[in-house]
């Protein structure tokens, strides 16, 4: 369990949604965050669902950690507390949705959809509509979304990819017929385009100054085309949210005793390993660790005193030659793993610990080889721990997410990490000594004991 603080959250808030993916909600949400931050407001950025990449742009826009609100991996009861934790001290919160407004976990109704999270947060929804190929039909589209679930407060529209002033006029006239306010009309702006590849947008850490330019362009487009005062007034209509802020601090205090030095937990970062939830580092710190980031592309040694390693997701397949060339660090990782120290790896980290990735030598901790494929593996997963590990005891259940276009041969070791029933019964991942390596992405806020188990393992004789 984690600690909680407070009881009522009165932060103005908006949810930016869309009828479907590709409508422009990331550009609009990021632009709004940046435009309001430029005005001096403390803006809290949030993303519905498991996506790691969009929160990087949100963080760039606001100067605060981008945080995920995932009602599937963390459960509906944690959405409000996690929101409150991120929004502490802020004057506005902007929540970017996922996929279409009502799209959630497959076969689970509204669970984990943008609509579900908006209801949990009691937040007004602004729908970003790609208007490039319609005029009066926009009214039928928006009316359908506004009436589909009366508990979702669809409070307005931002029109995206508007072709001309005449086009905008036709769209506005149509929406007047259904009584839905228009808070903005945006033209196509090439400078705002964000490059994408096999798993979505290119992360901020890989674009550097280009990403800064994209965020600035999005802010300029939103400033010019949106009614910022109207949107801020709308955000302020959100009622107080009765919830307690999530805290990484454990509720149960440990017995007093000799105070040991904080173990160093090295967390992979840099362009190849950009996928990480902010709460993971906070939980490790609260559990007594000193978190130190290292870049497997450039750092030839682990941080001094490293007692455990956490390697999250990212794009090692894009940087396989460079990762392979850094033989000194690969050797250091393998040597630490051989001591039985905790080494927790998810997806990209799994590939990095393998023998090879697309023929390039990796760390060799696992007797497995990885390669890129054309097949996308994507979706939420219900998993049960098959083997006792640093991450979880055998029999523990959790919910995670898979998202990759790679394959590992074999896909599981003699002691597998997880068993899953869907999309087909299988075991997956590797547990050996202190290593836990798997394709499954997890959100530790749902199981905060994970961080404590890692830190306790560091201190174990």
C-alpha cells in the first residue's frame, strides 16, 4: 500500500478527446499545455492509457512530469488519487485521451477509455475533430458523441485541419444547430508535424531541439486558433474531486534499526530507453533507494555503487549497433546480473539482456535471441507470476500491457516470468537469480511492493 494525503482536489481540468486516433489530439493537448504554461500557469499534464511517448511531449510543454492515468493497469480506484498526486500545486490540468473517446480495453466496455477516465475525474471533455473532409456532417458526428453517454460531459469542440475561412464558417454554423460550442479552429501547420515510426511518435529524447520546435509550433497554433480564455473558464467549471492524493511513501513504517546507506538503483535512460512511468522512480526513492540514471548508448560504466538495475521500454532495435558497440557497459550489466543483484527488464530491457538483437551482440544475460518482425503485438494483459522473483512472488496477479514488433527465441526460460490466458494461453519471460525480464510493461503504482522488494533485495546478504 502507499500513503495518501488530502481529501478534496479543486484543480481546474480539461480532457482532450477525439472521435478516433489520428484526429490531432496529441498536437492540440500539447499545444494547450504549452500555451497555458507560457502564460505563467502551473499546468499538470496527464495521458489516458499506457502510452509512454506522449507524456514526454507533455513534460516538454509544461516542465512537469507527464503522468499516465490507466484505469486498466492501475484500476479505476487509483485514477483520482494518481491525478491528485500529479496535479498538486497546479492551477490547471490537461488530460489527453487515448484512441477514440469511447474506446477502452478490448471486450471490457468503457473500462480504461477516455470517457471512463473523464467520468472518474468529473472533467469536461473537449472533442478534437478532424474536419478536413466534412462540413455539415460534423454536426451529426458531434451530436452522436455528445448523446452516446449522458454521464460524459462533452462541453465543446476544437476543429482541426480546417481548410479555409469559408470551411470554418460552414462547420461553425453546423455545430450551432446541435448547440455544441466551438473553442477553436486550427489550420494545417507543417511545422507542428511530429515524425512517427513503427510504434508511434518518435520520443522527445531522440529529437532534442526538433521536439522543442514542434511543441513551440503547437503552442503558437493553439494560441492563434483557440479560445484560451474560454477553455480556461470551462476547466474551472469542473467540480471539486473528492479523493486522496496517491503517495509513493509506504503507509507501514519499518522497524527502527541501524540506518544503512541508500542502495543505488540504476535506471536505464537516454534515447534507446525512453519508456518509464514517473511513479516508478518515486516509489524506489520512497522505498529507500538512490535512483541514478544511466545511458546504455554512451555510459561505459554503471553508476558508482549500483546495487540493482531497472531497464524499461524503448527502442533498442533502432540503436542495436550502438548498444552492441558499448561492450564495456554490456559486460558490467552481465557481471552484476551474475552476482544475483536485482535486474528488472521490461520489453526493450528484455531485448538488451538477450544474446543478440538483429544479429548484434547484446548483454548475454539471457539465453535468447531477438529480432524485428512485421507483426505488432499490442494489448492489455492479465498475468500471473509463474516463478518467485524480485518483482513478485509466484501466484501474484497483475495487469500489464504489451506493445512491440519484435520476437524472442525462446520466448520463455526454464523459470518463466508470467503466465497469460489471452490472447492465447502461454508463459513468457525469464526469471533467473535476481533477473526478471519480460515483454510485459507494468505500472508499479498498482503494486507498490515491487519497489520495496527490489530495494530489500539490494540489502539482502
